[in-house]
C-alpha cells in the first residue's frame, strides 16, 4: 500500500474546484450561462403572450366580439363648430341625430334602408 502523498503547496490566488480539475470548471460556466438563456426565454414567452393577448383584444376576437351589435353609426356629416348630423340604426330602425357639445337630439326617424340584395319588381 502506498502512503498518501502530501498535497502540493498552493498560493492565495489559486481557486479550488471541488471534485474535478479546471477543465471541469469550464463546463460549469456553460451550465450557469444556460440559466441566463432560460431567463431570456421565459421573458420572451411572457412578452409574446402579452402581445398576443393585446392583439386578440384589439382585433375584437374576444368574448365581446361574439355578441351581435344591433347599434351602428351609418353616416356622419360635420356641420362645423363641433356639430354633426348622424344617421344611426338600431334594431333595423334608422334615426337622424343632431350631435353638439351640449347634447344629442333625435331630429327625425328615417325609413328603413333597402338591402343591396333586395329584388326590385317594376
């Protein structure tokens, strides 16, 4: 049996790596940098998810878009000084509205608009 060899003398600048040589320490730094890459990947996934959610809501693909809207502004004409004439429809009925900074007034009910696909008989 051999006797244990004495440990070589080391200076204060020497780093000790448990369980291996300096070559193994190089692979240890690659493990640490992959953790930073995982953090960037996670941040990218969270950012991408947030962007997709914003786009989904902005384009009207959410639950609010599934409801059929029966209220619509068909046409608007400016009169000047922040006053407008507006043709609005609701549930198949049309109205001429006067819009001003002080309020909105119904000026007249209008006849229902004929659909573009209606068959006209002479």
